[in-house]
C-alpha cells in the first residue's frame, strides 16, 4: 500500500504504560485488525518473557511519508521523499532546520564520524547542510537500492542492473552486494545467481556485522524466505522464516542490530517487530499496534540507545508517524 502524505505536523509525548488500555485492541477483535492490514494478531510477549520491555517515549507526526531517514549525533532527523531532503528537530515541534529541494534520495546512512551519506541515482554521495557533496562511488550500469555504513566505515550496498541493460554477452550478474570503503575503493562483491541460491530481488535493507556476516531482507520469489544471513565465505547460513505457507504473509522492511548484538526487523504484513539472535532464532515478536502504530517500516537507533520506528498511525492511516521506544532485554 502506498502511504499517503499528511499535511499535519505536530509532536506529542505519551507513556505506553498509562495509555495501554486506550491503544490496545481486544485480543479477539480480528475484524478490526484486518482493517488495519494484519492477517493475524500477535500478543506482545514481554510479559511472558519477563526480560524484554518496551515503553513509548515520544510520538511525532511526520510532514510526509518518508522513503528513508537518518538521525544525527545532535538528535536531529533527516528525512527524504521523492523530491526533498529535509532536516527536522523532533524535540522542538518538528521545526524544519534545513531543506534540500529537487533531490531524490532513496536511502541514508551515517559514518562513525556522523557524516551523512545518501543514494542519488547511480551514486552514493556525501550530504552536508549546504547540499549534495562529492560522490563516493558510481555503480553504473548498476543502480544502488539500499546501503548501510558499518561501525568500521565500510559501505555495504545492494545494487541491481536495469532489465533493459542486462545482456548474456556481458556476463554480469543481475544483482550483487558490494563492500567498499568511504574512499570508493571496492573491497568485496557478493554476486547473486540461481546456482548458489544467492538471490536478492529489490533488497529492502542490509547490514554487516563485525564477523563479516551480512543480514538482509528482500522482496522474495514465491514462498521464499524473506531474511537471510550470509557468512564471510558467502554461504547462506540461515533463513527466516522458513519457506512455506507462513513466509508469504511475512513482509519485512528494515532491519537493524541492537547494542546486545540481536537483530530487530520491521514486519509490515502483520504489524510486528521480530527480534532474532545472530543464529536466526526468534527471541520475541512485538505487536506494534499497542504503541499506536501500524505497518512499521524504517528503523534506527539514536545515540542514547532508543529505537525509532516509522509507520502509520493506528488511529489515522493517512498519517506517517515516528514512534520512539525505550527498550530493555534485547
């Protein structure tokens, strides 16, 4: 579903514990849940687990439906749609601090020095407050779909070649992951083909950990898995969920790594956050409707360790919102 933009801009604070009864639906209200885009309701497991807790600190209504976001060391947020890249202050009534017009940025990421980089057409370029700066690399004839910068300042990018430019004569893979430095020098490539089962079509999100393993979500082939982990030998170690009937209802968007080394995945099909360990084993499934949120999409952690989740308002699915969560245990 294409998210609609909203004209309203506001900022409000709420406490999940004090507003739980107002925000949470009855567990048996399946018809209302389906209206909000879910096929099955998960009950939040934080009570049964005992060691995982979430609490809403802040909810902000965004000025438009974002394609990508990033949060700076100063706590300001950069968001982009198909035409603009703006910087906003979420602590000051969503005040707009900066705006770069007529730019189409499809993903953003920060270096260890908190320098901002983005994808623009076939290139990854540095972003400053005054404009789009020098390019880091040009992937032509490939187009970068998404990327992430590691703690060691390695860029990991998913790139795909346009169908019209593919040729058996060129013998180039249709898609691949590219690992490179901020100087643009390519260090490694993961090429995808059916023989090695490394298939990635429209990759949504990816990250690389300190062991060289890459975790990624993608738009699947029929009944295929939606999250995969590849080790430094370029072997698929695990897939989540397993292929089959459950997989087709699982629609992951972004994934991030927590400070404890676990993986959090925003799953839009059933309005959940899936928390996995590095072995692909599920730790918990969190129903985000209890936080006033549906169809979670973008995720990021700020400098204080809070989890920011972007999605649609539970009460108004024409509003894109940011939900800031304090969490423990994962």
